[in-house]
C-alpha cells in the first residue's frame, strides 16, 4: 500500500524513474478539474483560492465540452501556472471515451465547431430529460433558471437538474440523481465521433490524452491495453495515469503502457466540488496521494 503523500517519491522509488532536479521542490499538480461552467459545483475564484491553500501550483480547468473557464482565467490572470484544458465527450466504436485536450488555441474555428455541435446536442438532451423529470417527479419545471445558466456559458448537465429538484423539495441529491439516471434518461446522443474530436483538437495544436482509462475498462468490459494501439494511430499523445479512481495496480499498468508506447503521462483529481464524494482537489489516486512531476506538464512548458 502506498503510504506517502507525494506520488513524486512513488514515481521515483516504485518505478525506478530517477528524475530528481528542479521538480523535486515544486508544488503539486492537478490537471483535471471541473468548474460551474460544466458539471462542477464551485466557481473558478473558489477553486483558485483552494488551489493556493493546498499548494497546488500547476493546474488545468478541464470542463466538459466547454472552454468558458479558460476565458474566465484569462480575465482573472491567476499567479498560478495554468494551461488551457477541456474534456471532450466522444464515442469510439462502442466505447465512451473522454478526451482531454491541453495547451491549445481556444480561438480555433474547428475546435469551436466541435464544441458548438456537442453543446447543441447536450442542450437537446438536457431539455428532453427535463420533460421526463416532470413526469417522474410530478412537478412543473420552468426553463428560466436553466436559460440563465446558459447565458453565462454553462453547459447544461444532469447535476443542474438534480440541484433544481433538491432546491424545490423533491428529495435528497443522491436519491434524485439515481432516479434521473434510471428513469429520466434521454436517447439523444451528444458524444462526438472520436476521430472528429481528435482532428479538431489537433488543428488547435492540442496535446491529447485519454482520461481515466480505468473508467473505460469498467464500462466497456475490456482491458485498456487492447485498444491502445488503435488510439495511438488516431493521434493521442498520452494517458491520464494518475486519477482519483486509480489504485496502485492501475497506476502501474498505465505507467507501463505509457512507457512502452512513449506516451505522455498526466494526472488529476477530476474534482467536481465538495459534494462529489471520493474526489478531493489535488488528490490524484484512490488513496488520496498527490503528484509533483508529470511529463505532460514538462511538454507543455517546452511549448511556451
């Protein structure tokens, strides 16, 4: 069992990767964070305050299918080291894959087309769920509060519907979310074809990594290794080796894959806010460990 709070040591001792140097004294890194611009429950100012308190000096806001957080960061101009990030919802064959993009030109027109298509599909899907929820919870749900969120650039997702129902006395959050997922689901798809997503992000000069491969394994009932070569052929640059659902064995497997195929490695908490259990800002393993060295960050720094 990993009994240290800094994965940097695990990285060097457990895997025998000796990369001591300036990174040894650096702050922690979290390259997978969500804000209220997608399904996170906390705004960017709050996240920035917490990042500073937790000594996380390098980060990326990776909202689902949205770059509005990047625009807000540009306005705030935080003193911390940050990079443009996005988590794009895609489909590859029968596999639901989340594609993480980093360090891209977020003004790129091809990227804008991709995200606009997903946003429109998500909107149709969301209001379809609202109709289903009205029947399920026997309540009339006005569109006004959701339209107000859209005006701020927010991508509408299930947690927004859940929070509305909680605020209006329809039950506890976990119970409501369970009912939404099981009885209010929409058949409208919002996932972009993986190849299209990769091509669009590459045109925007993004580095592309596969998010939480353990989730792909759990949902598709496959070994991630069985599709890694196909994904590389499509153009991915790396793997999210460290993640808040990854255990020691998972980290070892994904690190070995990244080494074998010369892929970049990243890590993140996938933090969605204090109300999401098991996700702590800065914690990039299931044990709650933190990381100081990530090859993704080193590559992003070279591109500055």
